[in-house]
């Protein structure tokens, strides 16, 4: 073994070895109990970021733990076709070549996307390998592969026949650059500096006007009403009359609606149903028309303003108003605006014909599963959030006006009838016409990823994989896709297979930048996951991310990752000492000395605590337990105590040291797989890998407190310099660990000061425990802890009293 542990090289070597030896592989085997984690598919265009790294650290920890426990584990990999972001990347390349997707046409464009993917796509799975994730890479699936597409088509047809899919002309988020609808998640909200213009709308029947404040004068040509609050005394008399819209000079009604905010602007709202979601709702409720004045490309279409940008149109309209004395004022106004996350275009709310999923029918079964706890989110706060977001789920817009994705399997005949089939029908289902055209829209990416837990196993075919690995056990992810992904998988699994896809959903923390803000490119506060891996290695990165996962928002912590590095080194040095001292075959023996009985009991005790933490998906406490077990108990106490005997060739000491080290390596392996496997390979007579070694049986913790007295006396010694009266193993261990030679024994005067301190502590604790109110009202564990302290003080005092 090298004197210093260097993760680089070692980690990559083990990653290749494990995979090449087939140790990540999952095979259907009805005689074994499966444990399945279908890992969230990353975008096929993506590369590793810290969120992925944390998610993999969590998922791989669970999978490696269960694998060692003997489960038939499947850690399912794959990637998502990521409709808009993939299309975006390829379109950019086309623009660089001086062409465009429209010039190529749909078919050629799709071929180009595939070409691009063969060359550059899916690199992220190599990043996953580099962090040591034991996914069965042979089983990687892609949401656009042939079988998966079939699953998506069947899902769509199923929902359509259930009556849960419909078309409707509604307002949606629209990106004028990509010319598609977008989900809320694909938007970025930013505060921007804008101008609020107050414009007078003259009354049609006589004198007077209504002043209206707007940030979007360019939408004035599509105004169809002016709305005021029904209880606003300023406008009460105007309700039911008409005003004249500037520029178009159309007459529109003044209506009353409680959704108007009296405090905003002048308290009167211009209603433009085609270009604002609130106006759209008000318009529909009042039966207003929905003319539009902005096209799909974001340019203005209103008469006299055709082809202008919104800014240009705004200037013209304001100039027109100013000439007529209708422009009251312009003032600075800062407000939140939505942008497309891919191209940063300002989002246009736009009415368009889209395909929708009716959530009222869909949400009932997943709601039952969540309410009954059949599927459980962790932590509990996210379970409640998941239920709330399902209860309040609005209908889901599932169509996108892009080319890369699953084209909706709906065909129109010349009469406008819709035929929905998994593959092209011969004739219209309603009138028999054969002249059919296919819907050009594709499905929202989340529509296909909703099938991930079973489409990856071959559904709709009845495969051995599906029989063995469905339903799965766990899914791990970030909270921002609970609505978009997790809840929908629960629905699709229950609906199509009649069983939940998994029992537990682990929501890991959101990793914030070191400054506590969200990581963002524009702030430049992002953490480069590759740099962290490069500098600290995969084990330290995994450990640090898990250790720092106690709450739902955590700041990225270099200290936690460095702690992981220290832990690796400490473990390496301890193992090196043992391996060097224990070379050759080992005789069987039973541990007899105190430090041996103690470390075996402590390993067992720590194992139970780690298992309890992992059962609750509490990774931070599991890491804490591993850290103290390794650093304090194993290295600082046990190894110091036993060192001399190991060097002396004591057979018992050698056997137990090797056994204890093996045990420790097994406990550490799921979190820090590489350094533990490397050490394991240096142990005598190693024939199989640690990754597939069996998880130890905990048991025999009676002696977990056996070193307590020595440890307490060591504290007394370090405070006061007083050497306690100890005998036998206790004395030997005390001497080995405390080494008086290093901390010179002080005058006996210190002993008196220490005795005085202990007497005071004893008096305080006795008084506390004599207080009936404390004993009756304080939690039992607090009272017990106080009693234990009192006993300890008394023992310590005994130890240093002559
Ligand atoms: Zn865009
Ligand atoms: Zn027809």
C-alpha cells in the first residue's frame, strides 16, 4: 500500500473494473428479492452538475447498501430527449452553418438531431460513471428509442380513450423565438426596469375619460373592455357605459370584476384577453371576444402597425396618444417578468389551440396513494407539498410546437374529425375519409418521462424485467420536479399497471451557492462539479454532499468535502498499519482483550445507528456516525490501544484487527466505494470484491461502553494532568492512548483544582435532580442524561482522590 492515498487513478480503475466484471448488472431472477431505483433521466444534452452529483450519491448509497444486503438491485440509467433544449442546440449549429430547421424541413431536421446525438449526446452517463454510480449501464434507455416511443403512443391513446385528453384554445406561455408553448418550469423570472404609462380612455358618450396604467401599450389594439372593481366609488357610475380605445378607436364596455386590484395604477384595467392570463380569465367569464395583435413571432399584427416590434409599436401608439392629449404620465416601474430559460426571450402569454390533460380525473388515484401513505415522500413536508400540488393541479398543457419529440398520434380528416391511434390509421374513424394529416405538435417531455419506471423495463411488452423489477422501491430527486415528474409517474404506474411505481420518494436538498443564493450563470456563483471531482475525488465529493444534506436548502460546503478527504486518508493510514502488521494467513481466534471486545461492540452499535438513519433517508446523520466511528473509535482509540500488540505479533490482535477493519470497510463502502474497495483488495487472501461482499450482521453490543471509564479518565487527565488508578487492560489502553510522555504530568495542585471543579458539578447536578419540578416535567431523556452526568462526575472524583 502506498504511504499516501491518492484518489485519482484509483477511482477510475475501480469504476472500470466493477463495470467490466459485471458487478453493476441486474438480471431478472424470481428467486431473489429485487430492490429498484429508477434514476431520473438527465437531459441527453447535459453534463454533470452538483445537483446530479448529490442525487447520485444518495441513490448509489442506497443501491450499494441493498446490494450488499443481498437484494437483486437494479439502478436504472438512461436519458431524456429534452425536447426544447436538444432542438435548441441543433438549431444553433444549423444557424452557424448558414441554414435553419425550416429550410431543412421536419424530416431532415430530425435526422440531423439524431446525427448530433450520436456524436455529442449522452456524455452525461460518463460523468455518472466518474462519480462511481453503480448503474446498470447496459440497460440505458432513451425516451426516444423505438420501444419507448411505442409506450408513449400507447399512453396517449389510453388517456384519450379514457376521455382525459382534449383540445382547447387557451392562454399559455409562449416563446416567440422557439415559437412553442412552454411549461412553467421552462421559464425564468427576473425583475426588470420598465415604464408604466397612464393613458386616458375617453368615454364614448360625452365628456370625461378613464385613466389606465399599463406596461404594455403595444397590446392596446387588442383591448376589448375596461374593468373596474364593483365596489370602487371612483368608477361606480361608469359601469355599463363605453369607452374609446386609443389608436383603434373601437368602442368597448366598462365592466365590473372583483379581480381588479383597486390599488394598482389607477384602479382601472384594460382587458386584453389574448395577451394576459388574468385578462383571459376575466374575458372568458364575461363572454368577451379574443382578438390578437401580436403574432407567433412576437411582432405586432395590428392594423397600421404590421411587422413592427412591440417597442416600435408602443412608441407609435404613445405618440398618437400624446398628440391627442391622452398620455397622462410615464413613470419608472420595476416588476417581475418571465423569460424563456433557453433563449431568454420575453414570454408572450398567447391564446392558442393546444392539447390538454384533464387533471380532475387523473389525480384521484395518485391522491389516494399519497393520502394512504402507499407512496411516501421524504421528508414529510414534501409529502404534504406533493398532496397539495396534486389537489390544486391545473389541467396540463401537453403539446409543444417543436419538431424534436414524440409527435402526437392524432390525425385530422378534411372535415376536421380527429382520429387517435397508436400508428397511422387508414381512414377517418368518423367519416371514413382517407385523406388524413397528422398533428404536427409533439408532446411535452414530461409526458414521456412519466412512464420512466416501467417503459425502461420494456412496457408495454410483458418482459421478464418488468415482472421482476416492477414495482420498484425508491426514487430520488429534487423538489422542483415533484409536480412535473414524480406525481405523474405515480399516476401513470397506477393507471397503466395497476400498481404504484415505488414506495418512497427521497427529496434531496437543493444545493445553493456558497453565498446562500441559487447557483446561476449570470451571478457567476455556480460550483463546477468537475472541478470538485478533479480536486477531491469522487469519494470525498459523495461524502461531503451527503454529510451536508440535513435540510432542504443547503449551501455548498467545501469543508464537508474536505472532511471526506481527511476521512479517506485517516482510513487509509489505519488500514496500512493493519495490513502491514497482519500479513500472511491468520489463525482463528476469539477476541479476548478489552479494546477488541469494545471495538467489535462499537461497530455493531454504529451499524444499527447507521441502518436506522438510512431507513429514514437521513444521510447526514449516517455520515456523522461513520465519521466518528472511523476517526475517534477506530483510529484514535482502538488502533492506538492495539498497535503495540499488533507489532508484537499477537495472533488475537491480528485476527480481530483484520475483522474489525473489514467490518468498518463494509459500513463505509456505500458512501465511499473507491477507497474502501482499494483497501479491501490489500487485505490478505482477498478473492471477491467488496462491492458484492455481504453486509455484516450487527449483534453483541454489551461491551460498547467498555472503554467508557478509560475515556473519562483520559478527559480528566487532559484537563488536570492527574493520572488515575487503573489496572490491567484499562491501564495498558490508557497509557497507549494518552501517552503521558506527550502531555507531561502536571503538579498535584492541578488535581486539587480538578477535584474542586468536580465537587461543584456534583453539587449542581444533585440540586437539579432534587428539584421535583425538573424531574417530573423535563423530558425523560434529559433527566436520564443528568443522572448519567452525576454518576460520571462521582466516578471521576473517585479516580483522582487519594
Ligand atoms: Zn425560447
Ligand atoms: Zn372525418
